[in-house]
C-alpha cells in the first residue's frame, strides 16, 4: 500500500511541476512577444518601418540602436540575403560588422567584396577571419 501512496504523490508532484514549468514558459513567451511588439513601436517612433530594407539601411548607417531594435523585434540578422552586413561592410562600419557577426550574420562574399573594393582592410580581415570566401 505504501508503494501505491508513494506513486500517487509522485504523480501529483510531477503534475504540479509540469504546470509550473508550462506557466513559466508561457510567461516568458508572452514577455518576449511584448518586447518584440514594443521594439516594433520604437522602430516606428524613430521614423523607420519594420522592413528588411530599413534594417539594412540602419546597419549601413552604423545605427546600433536601431539595429538592436530590429533584432529585438524579431528581424532575421540575415534578412534580404544579408544586405545589412553588406551595407555595413561597404560603408566602413567596423563595429556594426562585428556586432552583426556576433548576432549570427553570415560573412558573405558580397560583404567581403564591398569592403575590399572600398578599401576597408580591417573589415575585410574581420570577414575573412569569420569565414567569408571569395
């Protein structure tokens, strides 16, 4: 009988744990959704639209705040064929290139070519070190 009682309490305990875990997961998901929605509102406030084109433009301008908002809002760092890193590389935005790479941007051959043809050797090296191929 003790085993049956123990088993019942174990099942109740597991049910409670599962309920708590699901609740925490739901709240985290809700918080992330709320944060993404807020980031999209802030993007609009600074005069940009939540589009891949505006994301790439912000990266090319070296606007770290705007780029972070886009990422917080759910923008894929490689949106538009990695246009953001390409524009940043072609405009000599070293810190932006490093930041985008740290967020998972692909070191594309286009970005490498843009940096090379415009004489940004430091960015060229960063991209090659990150795996960019010709």
